[in-house]
C-alpha cells in the first residue's frame, strides 16, 4: 500500500509496532512456541528500523542539501513523492533552491570568463598589492610593460625605475598622473592612476598604468606643425620686405652717382653692409622654406614595396660614407618582407637613421651597424637599425624627437622628427632603446 501522506505512514508504522509488540508478549506469555516469537521479534525490529529510517530521511535530505550548498556542487536532485505530500513539498523546495544556486553559479562563471577575457586582452596594465606591498595580481599587459613574468613585491619596482616606484607609493587614492620613466633603455610616458579599497577587512591598492607615448607624440607633432606654420608665416612676412628693400637700395647706390661724395672706406662699408643684409635675409628665407616643409603633411603614395630591396639600395647608396668612416654594415634580411609604404619617404627615413648611426660611431673603433627586418605576430613588421656606439644619455633621449633639437654642430634637428612623422602617417611607430656605452637600437614598426 502506497500512502501519500507522511502522517499516515508514521501512524501505520506505529500501529504495526504496537501490534507486533502485543503479539510477541502474548506468544511469550501464553504459549510455548519458539519460532513464532522469533519471527514476531524480527518483524518488530524491521518495522522499528523502517520507522527510524523513514523519519530520519528528511534530516538526511536536509544535511545533503546543506553539504551540496557548502561544496558548491549543486548537482543533487531530491525525490520525495513516495514519502507523502509534506516530503514531496520539501523535496520540491530543495530542488527549486538548487536550481537557483545553479543559475547563480552559471552567471558567476560567465562573469568570471568575461572578466578573464577582458583582463587578458585589455591594453591597460593592472597591478594590485596589499598593505605589506605584496603583489596580489598583475595582468598580461603589466607583464609585457615591465618585461617580467612575475613580480612578488612592489619594492621590485625600484630596480625597474625608482621614479615609477615613488609615484606609485605617493599617489593619493583616485589621483592620476602622467610621468616619464626609463625602463630597459626606453623612455616611456605613462598615465598612472591609483585606487585604494578594502576587501575582507584588508587594505589593497589598485594601480592602472597606460603607455600613452603614441598619443602624446601625435599631439606633440601636431603642436610643432602649428607652431612652425605660424613662425614661418611671420618670419617670411618680416624678412621679405627687408630683402627687397636692401636689394633696391644696393642697386640705387651702385647705379647712381650718389656715392661719389663719400670716401672709399665709407662706400665700401655701405656696400658690404647692404650686401650682408641681403645675403643673410636670403639665407634666412631659404632656412624658413626648408623648415616650412616640416609643417606640411606629405601626401602618401603607397605602393607594394620589397623592404629588403629598398634597404639594400640605401646601403649601396651610403656605402662610400660607411667605408670612409671605417664602419661595417650587416644586413639581416633573410625574410622576404613586403609592405605598402611610400618608398621615397621610407628611403629618407632610413637615410636619416643610418647617417645618425654613422655620426654616433664617429671616431669609434670597430664601428658596426646592423639592419634587420622581420614579420611579427598579427601581420606586423619590425625593422631595426642598431649600432654599437656610445649610446644616448637620458637627457638627450628625452628631447631627441623634438623638432630642431640636435647635438650635432651642422645638424638641422628635423631628421628624427621627420622620421616619426612619416611613421605616424603609415600608422606605424618609431622607438629607441639605448644602453649607455653599448649602443642604440631604433625600431620601426608597421601595422
């Protein structure tokens, strides 16, 4: 008989226990039977055990339910339909709760996968550390920025760049700064932001670092172009009349007899002075015209170029200069590298870089320049121009891409600025890595 009510199941088992108990007492008291009392006793024990099992089944289900929640398994399913309506309702409640926890668990898993994907692909470097300075988290972007797979303590930033360490420690919660730092021989301009938070009654600091070199460089180029455009316009407006007037006065004095009353020395002084004004004014106009071109964005004429052939042609062109300076040139161009570039502008970039390397190696024994080109991950192309010169100081490295800044006596100061401008037009980048006393590497990167 399959009763659907928990109470009736209990009552039935109690009645059976009472009946079997009375029957056992009667058999032991009024009869001399042996097997009948034994059978009754066994039946009584079975019914009592069944009653205990039946009543404790609810506690077992509850215990199993709580253990399932504690362990986070959420795979158990409770069935109580055969143990009465109350048990069926309790089992249904358990199953409903389990399903809700399964849903929450799936949502948490989805959120975790989303955050993990975001963390692995975001370009911002993220670091968190506790009050003792122990690094708790560092995403792949941070590992790539510092070129270290693992950092245990924030104290290790002293070995990377002491200025960066000081800023990380000195930042107020929510404060943001832009700092210049030198890491691994490269100048980096980083946007650094810190945020303090408390988790499980423990203090933590979250630091966000973003390399904004490309953005600042583009803004810098735009600003210089605007400034040069204004300056050249104003200088030209001022110098052109001076040239015209000095030329006119010079011709008037030479073609008329007005200088006859002057002494020979006076005539000579006047003519020399006017000639000097004219020559220097014309020289200034030529100078302004030369720099005026820097403020103009050249129009690209993109073609499919074999970079190996282009570099070999430039190497042949500058071969006499290299030979005269006693510098050896090695071309590591094993790969066939092609790219859509303006070959004339790119040739000028390589000429500037190689001439700079020759200048850096001036007077150095066993001077050596190496140029390599190769494909990188994601269809990117990297071309490097490396020399074993004395390297570049931090002071010069910070200013070397500023237009008109030069350390050479006869330098114009626009070679590297021009190279950076050309690389930006090609959606590329130029970077420099140097080590004092060991050499310099310029890297051109094309997307």
